C-alpha cells in the first residue's frame, strides 16, 4: 500500500505543511489561528517521524510521535488558557492590539 | 538491560527529577488543606524540595553514569548545570515571599510550577538523547509560560505570557523538525550515536544534516535569546512578575545553553567547521544588539532583558571557540551570571512596590541614603555585570575571551571587548542614580527589607564575590566536566 507512493513524497508533504505553519504563524493576525499554525507545524514533524520510521524499519519514530502528541496536548491546554485570559482582559484576539509593553 | 523497566541505578541517577516532581504534585494536593492562612508554608516546602533535589543531584553524581539505556547521562556536566538550576530555583523563591504577599497572589501553584520547571531543566541538562531534550525543554517551558502570566489580572503579565508562549512553541517546533531530520538521516537520536554516524565512513548527505543543525540552532537560539531570535525577551522580562524574570534569565537560559553545548560539541562536533560561522555571527549580533538597545532603555526590567541578550552573546563566543576550554568558560560564566542577575532582579522586585509601579531607572535615585544595604548589594551585582575585577563577571568574561583567543577568534574577541566597554555605561548610570541623587517618590516609599529579601540579596552577592575571588574552585570542576562531555 504505502510502497505504491515513494517515501520522499511524504517528506515533501511534511515540509510543505511545516512551511504552511510557519507562514500562518508569521502572517495571520488572529491569535487562535496563529496557535493553530503551531499545531500544524508539530503535526508536520510527526508525519516526518512516521515516514522515517517506516523507511528505517524501526519502531522508535512511531514512539516519538506519541511524545510529541502528549506535549502538543499539554501545550494546547496551557496556550488556550493564556489566550482566554488575554481575551478577558482586552476583549480582542487581534495580535497587533496586544502591544502595551514598550519602553 | 532489556526487559527491566528501571534498575536501581537508573532511579538513583534520576533522583533530583523524582524529588521535584513528587514535591510539586504534593504542593498542589496540599493547597486545599492548608488554605491561605499559612501561605508562606508553600515557599518553605518548595525550598525544602529544592534542597532535597540538590542533595539528590550530588548523590546521583557520586553514583554517576548513563541511565535508562543511555537516554540520560549523569556526568560532571549534567551535575554542574543541575546544581546551577536548582540553586537558581532557591534564589528565585527567596524574593518571591514578599512579592506574592504584596500582590495578594496565591502561592501554592506558583511554587508547584516553579518546581516542575526546575525538574524539566534538570532533565534537559542530563539528556543524552534528542527526544529527552525535547521533553525536558517542554516541561520547563510550559511551566514558565504560566509563571510569566501568573498575575492573571495584570494586562502586562498576560501579554508577556502570550508572547512567550507563542514564540516559545514556534521555536520548539523548529527544534523538533531538526530532531526528525537527524533521526531520518542518521537513524539514531542518541547524541553519541549521531556523532559516530557523522564522523564515520558513508556519512549521510551534509545538506540534510546541515539543515537539521540549522533548525536546531534556530530553536535553541530562541530559548537562549540569542540574536536574531531575541525579540520576545524584552517584552517577556518586562511583563512577567519580577522574580520570574530573574528565574527566566538564569534557570531556563542556563539549561538551554547546557543543551546547546552538549548537542553542538558532541553530536555535531564532526560538522563543527560548518556551524562555527553561524554561531560567530549570532554571538556578535547578540552582543551588539543587546548592548546598544540597553543604552536607550528607561525601564529597568527592559534594560536587564537587553543586557541578558548581550550576555547570551558572550556565552556564544565561548561556544564558537569549539574547545574544552571554551565549554568550561561558558559553564563558569553561566554560573556567575545566574548569581548576579537574580540578585539584580531581586533588588528591582524589592523596590517596585505594589502592582510593580516603580520600574524606571529614575526610581532608584537616592536608594543609597534610604537603604544602604540594598544599594550596596545592587552595586556588587552591577559591577559584576560590567565585569569589574574581584567579581564573578570579570573572570567569566576573562575566561571566555581567553578561550576565544586560543581558538584564534581575534576579531570576535576585539569586538566583544569593545561591546563590554559600551555596556559599562548603562550599568554605571544606575550606580550614579543610587549614590549621587536625592531620594525620589519610589525610594521614599520603599518598604523595609524582609528577612527573605535580605537573604535573596546577600546569598547571590556572596556567590558573585566568591566566584570573583576564588574562581579556580568552580573552574577546575567545569574544566574536568567539559572533558567528560566527549
């Protein structure tokens, strides 16, 4: 099944997804969307791990994705809580309006 | 060892992390039982936990070696940084007693998160495997994201926390992608294993490995706030509660540098000539941006943030040297920096008052008349940050530039020394304020030194002077440990 598709296609897809995540992080203005871009980057890395694991015929890469998923879940919990407090204090989710810290 | 989940020696070498995680959890369980009546109890308990972890770290060192099938490595290097981050944790808690009481904040979660963060840093510095580095990094970072925004009602703290979280996770994703590429191209994530593959015959395509190293450099560069990845630092240090700013500039930074040194001088040693120019440029940029931006700041926390970027640059100079002497110099410098910077932030925390109103450099005018002890201690920290002889900062800089010269980095040394001359100006400005001006609103309103704060000032001052007068004790140990690293 997987052998029908060359391995490097998966790696290319992973790189494209990662780049989309970076682009979303840099250019989107909504904090939730920015946060989702980071999740996209982490999942792109997961795809790489699984592909390499398949290619190397090892089980390690699959295990790493579980670690990454657990960490991403913890990060999501903390991140959404932080975003919530920001919204409660400022009633905005636009990242350009969160700019009170300056000299 | 297959078949065994963990042997006794694994558990002994993992002791500091176990103590910190268990005590952190215990603090959260005790929270509803103790209530606010005895809010200082949580501080006492967490100091006890950190002292226990300190003992555990030393016991682990005496029974050192690899743990959990080589995923962790308890050697002199790990112990040096482990002790450093634990001491940084203790020194953060001392000024926190008064700070939390003044802001009327809950104390149990604060201390629990601090313990978790230190546990993550202990894991980072002992990690000998890229996934362990990642896990330690995230345990430490996620706790610090919350701590940066601990004062929920404060808009500035929210913003600091948000920026720290977004940029921190962004950087982590880069680091992780680097790990994935290393895994794919070498088939291993063990640091020694990567070294063997890269230096052996039939080494994988350098393009792949180079991209991986660059991605990991970006990720770690963010964590140590090296230029050009330093943008978050001033905002986070300004907005976060002051004791936490102190903590961020000492603990997580030292741990991230430990990881940086371990990865780049073991796993990536065979491609050293490739990454050296990258680190060279980043070191120079960090020193220059940090020092010149610090000149223009009127907010003291922001100024210390820019100065911390500059100091990250000095440590990167030591990394550029790519030698054991350089590694030892970086270790010494980070120890000295932890003492002097936590001390400096403790003074800022003391003066800032309720709601952290007084954060300007002008607010320090006349502090010497009102509180000679606080002013004297602050002077020691500032002189050490400048790098005046008899302080730890002087020998830190001396060893770093000596190591750089031994590796023939003449230009970097010259530019670095010029930079430290620029830095003297903005530190001296505070000294002038404290000693040569009349007391102003902030210094008139300053409260008497509490016993916790007195300790929080005197202990780092002793540490700074000790490193300045007897540098060899620490340097000898660092020198021995940097050899073990290979």
